[in-house]
C-alpha cells in the first residue's frame, strides 16, 4: 500500500523553510538518488529533535516531471498557467524541485535545510528560499486568521491525497501549488477594521464569517469558498505561512489536493471578473510574485528511485 509523505497532511508548525531549485543539465541521475535519500534524512532529524515535530515534503515540478520520471506521469499534472485581468496577475515561474521543511524550531529547520542543500549540491541551483513563521494564533500578517476553512482530522487526507481509484500508480501523492504573495501592509493598515473585514468576509478579532446576505461579492471568502455542481464545498489543504522582515512582508501560499482543479478554480475566481465585474478585492493589497505547480509523490515512488538508479 502506498504511503504518503507525512508533511503533506501534518498539522500546522511554528516555522517553515521552503526551498525551490532548478536542476542542472545532465544531473537527473544524481537528483533521483539524492531525493530517494531525503525521507530517511527527515526521519533521522525528526528522531534527533523529537520535540520539534519535524516534517518534510519533496515535490517535482510539472515541467520537470517527464525528465525526472519518464516511465509515467500523474494524470492531471500540468504546468501553472499565468492568469491576467486588468492590473491583476497570477504569474507563473518555473521551478524543478520543491522541498518543504517545517517544525516548531527555526534552528532545526535551518540545520535540515542546510543538509538538503548539501545532499543536492552539484546537481541544482537554489533559486529561492523562504522562511515562514506562525504569526499569533495562525493569522496572516493582515491580522486575519488564515486557513479557517482547512479540512480537519482524517478529512485532511481525503482532500489532499490521491486514492488508488483516482490514479492507481500515484496513489498517496498530492498535487501541490505554491504562490509567494507580497503584501502592501502600509496600504492595508490605512483601512478601518470594518473595511478590512469587508474585504475578507470575516470579523478580524473573533474570526466569525459574515452571513450570506452580508458577505460582499468581492470578499476573499466569497471568491474562494466555491461549490461544485452538486453543491458540495470545493476544498484544498493549505499549509501556508507568513514570511518577511521589516521591509518586505507577505504570505507563502501552499496548497495540497487530490486534483489541481480546486486550486485553479479558486485562483480564477479571485483574479478574473465575474459577469458583474466582481473579483477578490484582497488583490488590491497583495500581489502574487511567483506561482508554480508540482506533484508530491508517495514515499514508495521516492524509494523506488534508488532501486532504479542502482540497476
């Protein structure tokens, strides 16, 4: 039975370290061998720093997948499509590899991220690194709770992971989308609290969702809380974290799902106008600077890489 990477459905952590790489020419064999060893390395440091609750995720970029694993491809894996509408843009940036390290200790994340880079050394270029952190009681830097609608308990696995019926060869894997948003907090903080709440669709302090009749069509909640044809909620598992310093602040958005469609539909609803000209007004105060799609394969497939390379 396929086993998922434990970091995909892990509970929220206090600190995150997100590493994005591009693979150098003719280094695919080195990369396969290195990635096959990463889960054991994560487990080693999770045991060594057991109080830190360390987890990790390894994901392969949609544009790199066929080169990395030419024998088969997840059925719905596709490149991140850039979306533009007026002055709003969700850009697409190519990354070959995504490594997520999360725990309750920033120093442990730093150690493990360094070991990841050491293991991949000579085969990749580190394109971007983002250090995330938990802010207050799970809030975004805007002051609002982030991920309130996240699935809970076992339902997290049902939302995030492929079943054998959906894709037998890639069961227990997950489609991953990332975007790094940069907030304009100076502009945001000029709004009165009620104006901010209208943009989000929730109260700021108590985190209570507006009633349907009071929720603006342009609110973030309205644009992202979508229903399917049967009236069921369309869900993703968010593992996002705030990032930044005194000069730049934002959200590193991370979405896991058993299909790319929920994320794609939510993003379109945010950026593109509906028939009445409504879009997500949160985009007046934040801008996505990156966007990419990946697939996080099961531990079984990662283990298989070592066997294949040694044959």
